[in-house]
C-alpha cells in the first residue's frame, strides 16, 4: 500500500470531528500524545494520563507507538517483550500481548527487535485495526507517539479524536512543535490540537511560551489551539521528574497534572474525573502553580 493510499485509508476510518464528540454518548475517545522533539516528557505524560483515568474508573488502553524504542515498559518497571512484533506477525492474539492492571491496559512496543526493522510496513494500519476492533472494550485509547514527523505517526495523530502536543520551554521544542502542528493542519486537515506545556519553571516562562507558539500558529495557520495548562518543574533530571509525576501522589506536580487533566475531561469530553484513589483533593483549583489563571484557557486562531 502506498503512503498516499495508506493515509487515505486511515482517514476514511475516522468517523467524527472533535466538535461532534460531546454529542455522542458512551463512545471511546482516542487521544494521541505527541511532540515535535524528543525528551519533553511525552511518554511520562502518556503513562500518567492513563493511570489517572484508569484509577478514576475508566477503561484505558495505552498503545506505545514508538515501535522499536519503547520506554513505557521501562518507566513502569515491566519486562521488555516482543509482544508488539508478535501481534504484528500474528504469532499472538491481542489479549496475549497486553499488560493489564485493573482498568489500565498497555500494549508496549519493542526495543531493538531486528525482525521489526524489516516489517514496519502496515504498522499504522495495525494500530487502527486495534482501535476499531477493541474500542467497545475501552473508554479511552491513548497513543504514545514517537517524537518527530514520521508519516505513520502523523497519520495516526490525525486519525485520533484529540492530540496533546507536549512542549518544553527550549527553542528547539517550540520550533519542532510548530512544524508538527503545521503539517497536521496543511497536509492532514487537522483544525485543532491541545497544547500541554511541560517542565515550566515560572508563570512568566509559561506566559512567554504560550504567547510565542500561539502567535506563530495564528500568523501562519488556520486552526485552534486550546491550552491545557502547564506542569511546573525546575529540575532537568528525567528520573527525578518521573518519580514525582508517576510515583509521588503527594507531589505538587502530581496535583498540577490532576488539575490539567480534570479540566480537559470535564470541558472537552463532558464527563467527570474522580481522583479519590490518587489522594488528590478535588477542591484544588484547576491551574495550581501553572499560570493558567493569568491567561485565556483557549486561544482562537485563524479567520
């Protein structure tokens, strides 16, 4: 299947636009967590989002689409397997390939699988097949996309109902994220992406980052960029960031993430997020320490 035909096939399966989703009860929501640049915390955000949603009672499937450089299993302390390739090559069933922990299900990718290198054609179709065939089993299907602008990742991001673009304050992350948004808009017709700012050290930095990216998109593209909020974290040590975000339910960044996710679930999806299992006080304001209260929550772009 040619790249053009594969893209057309993927998009032909997409049945709803984002603005229609609130009107459809009891459906599965697909969300691509993506970024232009690596190292921005995208996989950690994907895992945290899946865990919080599953703890809140939702059935969640997290799919690691960084097909031969998987980090989801590593960050969760799980054994590295070749289940993704086994599923692709029909050696195992979907049920035999996923890790389950209550409402949280994970299809992790491979790490350095030689056979997968020679059999990457059709990976995007495999993911769509999984989403279509198993959507009734889940409330949310989250796709942890690889950083960058591969055609497969772009097609799947465009296919999903929502896209979370994770951006950090460094210039290369901002530039690469704009490139991602531009191609999704101009080549795939995507008219909305959600912006999540990560590892922001101050309100001033947050405001500067939102202003820079939103003005650039506004000047050159015609799309909407709702701002989810920001995660405040000053340390650049990845392991320390993961420990606080993924394991420390009492940390400020954990509470900050709960607030950001609750806003999206309630305002965009139109449902509720219960965080009693995670120890979070639901009365904490949405934008705790993120600077969101000082900004409009949604930047309307384009004509």
